[in-house]
C-alpha cells in the first residue's frame, strides 16, 4: 500500500515539475539555466519513479 501511495505521489510531483518546466521554457527559452535545472530535477523524479516499477 505504501509503495502504491509513493508511486502516486511521484506521478503528481512529475506532472507538476513538467508543467513548471514547460512554463519556464516558454518564458525563458529551452537553454536558460533555470529551465535546465528544472529538467534535471524532473529527471531525478522520473528515475525514482522508474526504479519503483520493479
């Protein structure tokens, strides 16, 4: 049950981070350091999520 809740929490966090990143990219451009940092944070969340699949 806890694992299921963690996965759902990560899904929400991933979607929020993705939306924030898209907004920043639209406003600042894809190569802006804030966008790159946000993308790296999204990568960490995605890696955590994918490691919980197994």
